[in-house]
C-alpha cells in the first residue's frame, strides 16, 4: 500500500477495504503521470493528495446520501469527488460532468485503468444538461467548490429529482453562502437546508457540507443561459 493510500485509510471518515484503496492508488498513479501536463490538480505531496483530495471528497459520505444512488458530480474537474466516492460506494452510479473534454478523457481513462466501473462521463455545461436529458434525473447532485452557492444551485438543483438532494462542498464560507442562496434555493424547488461541519485533519482546515433537499419541481424557466446565471444570480 502506498503512502497516499495509507493516509487515506487512516483519516477517511468511512471504512475502505484493501480493494477500494488499491483502486485509489491507481488513481494516484494516474495523477502522477499527468502532473504538469493537464490542469487537473495543483496538489503535489502525498499528504495534500490524500487529505485534500481523497479524504476531503469522502467527507460528503457523512451526509448518508450516496449508497445505492444515481449521482452526478457537477464540475468534476480531474475526478474529485467522483473517484473517492465511486470507489467507496460501488453500488452507486456516478456521472462526472464537466465542460472540458480533456479533463473528462482523463477521468474516463483513469476510471477504466483503476477498475472503478461505476463512473461515466458527460461533457456538457450544467445548465444545458439541466434543460435536456439530465433534468431531474439524479438522486443526488454533488459539487466541490466550483462557484458561489446562489449560482451553483441553478446549475445543480434542476438536475435533481424531487425527493433527492444537492450536496455542496464548501470551505469556511459555507454558512454565509447558504444564507445568501435562500432565494435561489426556494425558487429552484429546494427546501430544507442542513449544514454539516467537517474538519480536514493534519491541515486543520474547516469545511462545510450544505445539503439541500429537493421538495418540488424546478420551474421550466430554469436553469437560465450560463451568462444570465453568473451576471444575475437568484
């Protein structure tokens, strides 16, 4: 077991088998191979990759929402939180959505080589997916960083089924962003908001998970075109 896998096992908020850790080790090898040639991560050390990629991604499991679900990762970049969550929940289906084809090619190739078979990719803008076949098609949408919550809600909530949830992975600004996004959440069909504080060990970082329950259908007018979402968030 390599150092990244050892650290991930030690600090993971969910138990991981040797087979699951082996798959994540294969992801680590892929990250090393493309380091500097594709902008998928700026983390370099074993500790950074283990704690700030793998363990941070796995904190989303503390919501209790991912087992046996159809999940979309909006703005997946180089595959986080997709890879760790897909490895941890082999009975779930994960769609890694991003608008950059090169990043999705890396995700697809790495998932195949690592034996993570429950991942597919979708090259699209979130607002386009939310107006077409992806609309209200997923049990859970998850997004790590990407944008302020009032913008992110319009990209993610239209993708979630009524009764499903949107999990936004945020830093220290999570509570502030949740308050700022109250109108967006209500307008787009969201309801109850649950905030979970999580800590990233070693680096002593405080993050938040903002869990938004989808209570009603998103109105047909949303999501708007990308420019409108950014220029005038709800």
